[in-house]
C-alpha cells in the first residue's frame, strides 16, 4: 500500500519526536511492504518566523492532499508576546478546525513496566485503560464573541455548541464503548452550565441507540478526583473541549509521564491528524532527551484508524511495550534498574523490537 503523509513538526521537541516518528514509519514500511511518502510543512512558531502566520495556506493545501497528518508540537516562550492571531497555538487550533477534526481520542493505558515512574500506587492504577474522547472543534476554544472591550478592563470568552456538534462526538463515544467494555462516563458541569445541561440531554437521547452501553454522568470536578483515585472505573470518558484538555494531562500520570500519551484527531470519514498529547517542552528542547513514545504511539494510531493497518499498528505498540519491558526508558520515566536512553537510542530500540517481532511473526506463519 502507498500512503502520503504530511509532517508538521512544529516547535521545540516537536521536531525531535517527528524524527522518531519518521524513522518508525519507514521501518514499518520496510517490514510490511508499504511505501510511505512524506513532506514537511510549517506550523506554529516556526511558521510565524518564516511566513508571518502560524498556519500558512500551503500547509492547509498540503494537508488536504495527504492521506493523514502527523504533528509534533507547537509553541514556546519565544512567541509568548506575539498578538493573539499569531500565537503558534492558533496554528494547531486552525488546522483542527480547517480539517473538521472534531473527535480527539486520547487513550491512557497503564504499562506494568512503568509502575515505578507513576506517583500513584500499583493497587490504584494496575490495569487502567481509559479512552478519553475530547470534543475538539467547539466550545470555549472557538466560541464568539471573545476578546477585550475598548478600555481593556473587561473580557469575554464564549462556550458555545450546536446540538449536532454534541451529537456527533457523543455518538463516537458510544461507538467506541460498544467495541470496548461497554461503559461511557460523560463528564460535564451540569450543576452550573447550560451547555452541560444540553450535553446531558444529548447523551441520554443517544444512549437509547446503544442499549448495551452503560452510561454514567459525572461532574468535572468529581471526575478530576476519580481519575486518579479510581482510574479503573473508567472505560470511555467523553467530554467537551476544555474539560478534555485538562483531564487528559491529569490522566497521563497513570502512565508515569505526559510523554507517553498519543492522540488521534479524526473526523467521520476516518481522515486524521495524529499527535502526542504533550507540548513543545521548552525546558528540555534541544537536548535530545525527549521521550518519543507518545509520538511513536501516535503513528500506531494513524496506521490503525486512517489506514486500517491493524497488524502494523499492533506491532508498533508491542515494540514500545517490549522496549519498556526491557528496562529502557527516557529521563522523564525514572526506573530503578533500567537503562537511561536519549531520544535517538530509545527510538532505535523500538525499531529493533519492531523488526525482530515481525521476523519472528513471519517465521511463525511459515
Ligand atoms: P508541555 O507538555 O510542553 O510540557 C509539560 C512538562 O512535561 C514539561 O516539564 C516537559 O518537559 C514535560 N514533557 C512534555 N512532553 C515530554 C516528553 N515527550 N518527554 C519528556 N518530558 C516531556 O506543556 P507546557 O510546558 O505547559 O507548554 C509548552 C508549550 O507547548 C506552550 O507553548 C504550549 O502552548 C504548547 N503546547 C502545545 C501542545 C501541542 O502542540 N499539542 C500541547 C500542549 C502544550
Ligand atoms: C493540546 C494542547 C492544545 C489544546 C493547545 C496547545 C492549543 O494543550 O493539544 O492538548 O489546548 O488543545
Ligand atoms: Mn493540552
């Protein structure tokens, strides 16, 4: 199979983890007989520096031509003072909106090998496997009006949703739960927000179409606590844009590091942008020490969700697991008896296990 992928490395460690993604992608191509062609496009602060906008038209056009998009991360202190329209983050929000990527899937899975890297007790997190589904193109991030008044002493942001926007993300959550363990936790703030009360109505109505899926409503403040006191009670957690942003960083402690979390931002036809959940990590950028696994696991999500390459996706995920099982880790994942690796060697280890795995698989099939 041939697939063409637009690479949007962005800023800071985004560039470093993108190199890892490319190496893993080419290894998958060689192992499984696929051709992956790639082209790099500018987004974020880098695009502001070169094209005076965080999302150049050429990046959108290339994205429309591609079979899928991979993104590193955007932002950094260098651009903290620029106008709202030129903030690097505006590029990321813009590409999600321009491509209609309303469903953000953020799987958070406990890795036994990383137990000592998590601040939570093994008895609390063992076996946790949560799929956070975050609405990505509505809510506070995009609502109008927004901004300051003329005097600059009053400000407004708007949390707005159309019912149809709620319906499509809630439907995605039920579909996912139907294929997983049959449980949806819908997270809102219905004791305060009108938008949350409508969200609950939508969830209740949609649940009638999925009688095999159990639904629970949870207020976001209580959910923030439950995620780290009883993470095992969650299967699919669905929520609006900003709650999902906050809860997914919180949930990353289950894995020991934000650097472990992948994400898929998709629309109904399966087209998607795949990116790690973490940001440009300015505090460690340029050191070659960033954990590439969130990005590499995002490549696996791309193979599975956009290309239906199930076996290939599982092979990448298994290679990541093997790498961790053998004690290899980056600096964000302290391990007692492990082997500390830089980004390049961690990536090489994953590729080694990926290659060996495929070899032994093909021997088994013979
Ligand atoms: P961050 O996610 O960049 O970093 C938070 C902390 O986690 C830092 O200490 C960082 O070193 C660490 N970390 C993150 N990813 C890591 C990895 N893969 N390996 C090892 N350590 C890792 O969040 P921040 O510092 O709040 O934001 C920095 C910039 O990134 C801001 O400009 C923000 O807007 C942007 N950001 C971008 C994205 C994105 O592009 N998707 C996501 C979040 C934040
Ligand atoms: C994320 C990030 C982005 C978001 C920022 C950088 C705009 O935090 O992808 O989680 O809030 O969506
Ligand atoms: Mn975030």
